[in-house]
């Protein structure tokens, strides 16, 4: 009879295991800078200091998407640089794999980024 309890327990946790393996979006938020509006986002293969800025695979001045899986497949990381109206920048390193990042520039001119 112990095997029926073990089987029932396994069946009960299977949905949890399946959910745990699902891709969960990384909501990347550029940090707020007092008195400065965020105006742009750049994505890099490696650190921004290396200068390997990536061009979005699709999009225009208001929205677009980068495919990034190949960067992680090559054992490198993606970095995001957030730009502000006063010229300041902030960097975020995406150590966890993100296969795509998408940006949106809203009507106020503020930039938003979502990676998954």
C-alpha cells in the first residue's frame, strides 16, 4: 500500500514540477534617477564597455525585439544599458538566460524593457 501513497504524492506534485520548469519572464526595470526621465535602452553582447551593442532583430523607433539565445549559447552574458534625459546611464547584467528582450517607448518618451 505504501506504493499507492507514493504514486498519489507524485501525481499531486507533477503540475508543480511542470510549472517550476516553465520559462518565467524577467521583468527588467531600469532604476529611477531623480529628476531624469529614462529615454532609451541599449542591449549588449557582454559589458557595454566592450562596445558590442546589438541592433534589434525587428522593430522601429517605438518598439522592437532582440533574439539573445545565441549569446548565452556562446557562454557570454547580455547587458542592458538604461539611458536618461540628463545623459546618465545605468547598467544591468542579465546573468540568467533571456532568449528575447523587447522594448517599448511610450507616448511620454519613456523606455520599457521586458526579457524572457
